């Protein structure tokens, strides 16, 4: 073999080696970084047999029954079908895409759009699975906990920092106790006392705070100032009492024990300030609502007579407040009677308590039926609506008196009908119209019943 041919073979071998290396490099690069066009076609189909063996629930936009033992992906809308007693699930509204599930040591994903996964989706899923291992690995989670402790301070540490800044973190209980201690101080100024009462009114909206306040003896402190010479103090004290009593049975009981109802009844009778009177009614309403024993005490102390005397005063707003309170108490009794035959012990006991309160009989005896028709002349629609609602409650008892208001009710009905035709977008006037219409029909119905009874006699 000649020297020239040997050199040619060497060149050829070197060139082949270079081409081979370039080919390998091209394959590696294009396998790790595929083009978008290739990705769109690169899909992996999961066979139905494998899916069934894993027993994974595949959600859709429709409710589907969850079979026993099925693994449910996270982030689904789940309910219990009361008819079948079986659990059902579906995708959340507007939800789609990947859902991940975990069952024991196994985890996987469900494509809610289709049972096909692109290569890129599989890569993202693997990354997600790797990330979740941090939460599963106790050593990693301990490390994360240490990092969190380094980032965030404890409550004690925060208190120390705020202490250095002349600030202090207090609970509501501590704040209320501090306010009560200041309030009890003999030399507290008027403006400071008003400020304390204003703060207390803010905190006592919360039921637990009001209970704690009563347990501290705060009710007795407020009762003392119901006789304060300054009307501002009386007004704020009554407001705080009303806030603490509202829908709070424990505080209502404390108030009865502290004699609050007697003091409020006295204030209703003698108070001259309209603002204070209005707030007294608010406190009284908060005390007696949904509390049959307090309602019984209210009647025993001549509460209806005291409220009746307020109708001699010119304030229509005050009269409407009284009518609204009495109507609410009557509706409470009607509700208790309606549900008195149920099996629940609590409802039966309440029904028996309300039976001992002759509210309707006393209202009729004292002539309350005569007050309501006069209030129909009020121009304020909201106030007039409350009067009409009270008349609907009393229509059977007060029918003979209410018939005198038939003409006024017809005029009001026509007024509401005209307003409802003008304002077709809002149902407010239409509802008022139907309310008056029902009252008139009830008046006529009761009237016909009375006529038929007379004919039979």
C-alpha cells in the first residue's frame, strides 16, 4: 500500500469520527430541547386498563358519583346527595386543566380536558411531584420550619419589640377590663367618661365581649349612671346597654338580675330628651326580644301603659318604634304557637312560656287598636310600611277599629300602584301595593265572617 493511500485512509477515518461526534451532539441537543412543533405532536396516551387499576376519579363539569375507594383529585366541588346518600363531585366553575391526586405513597395527575398528555405537561408534572416531596420528607419540613421561625417572630418577641416602641398588644378582654377600671375611677372627667362609653359600645357588639363585660360587674356600673344628671352620659349608657343586650341571652339574664328593666321603664316615663328616649326604647327592645321572661316582667311592671303614654307626645318616629316593637313581640308569639307541637323540647318550653304572656289581650283592653289608623297619615314610606305590617298582624283582633281606615288604605293602595307603574325596574312600590291589598282583603274577609256569624244568630 502506497504512502498516499494510507494518508487518504487516515483523513477519511478522522472525518468519519468528526461526523459521528457531530451527529451525537445534534441528537442530544434536539432531544433535550424539542421544538414547539414537535411538542404539539408528541403525546402519550394512557390506556384505560391502567386508569381503572389506579381507581382514579375523572371529574367533568357535571355531577358524578364517587365510587368507594376512588382517589379524588384536589380542588373539586364535592357534595352529599341527600336523596341517594352518595358523595358526588364535579369541576369547580370555570375550572379545567391538570388535577393532581395522592393515595398513600402514590401520586399522579388527571387531565380534565382530555386523556392525552404532551411531553411538556409530563415534565411540569414531574417538577410538581418533586416539589411536593419537600412536604412529605420530615427532615425537609423541619428545615422549612426552622426557616419560618427565622423569618417570623413569636407573639412574645413582638410584644418585646412593641414595648420598646412604647406600644402594647392587648386582647379585647384586657382592653375592656382597662376601660372598666378607668370608668370606675371617681375623678374621671366628663369627656373621658363619654370616650370610655364610646369605646365600650364598639367592643360590646361582639357577644363574647359583652358576656365578659357582664361577668366583670360592668352591668351594675352602667345601671348607676342611668340616673346621671348629664343627659349625654345617660344617652351613651343606654346605648351601651342596648348593644350589650342585643341577641345575647346570657347578658339579658344578667340585666334582669341587675334590675335593668325597672330602670329603663322609669326612664321611658320621665325622660325629656327625645334622643335618650329613642335609645331607651332600643335598649328595652334588645332586652325583651326573644326573652319570654323579660316580656312577662315588662307587662307586670305596667310596660304597655308606660309606652301608651308616649302616644300623647308629638313624635311620630317614637310612636312607630313602639308599634314596631309590639308587632315583633306578637310575631314571636305566633311563631312559638305555630311550632309548639314539634318534638323538640326547647320549642315546647318556649311555647309554654309565651302562653303565659297575655300581650294581645292587654293590647286590646288598653285600646291600642285605635292608635294605628292615625299613623297611616305619616308621609315617610318606611314608617308607614311598619304601621301597615302591624295592622296586618292585628287585623283579626282590631277589625272593628280598622274598618274606619278603609278609605285611607284605598288611597294608599292607589298611591303605591301609581308609583309602581312609574318605577318598573324596582319592586319596592309593587311590594307595598300588594301589602296594602292583602290588608284590605283580610279586613273584608274578617268582616264577612262577622256578618255570617250575625246571620246565624
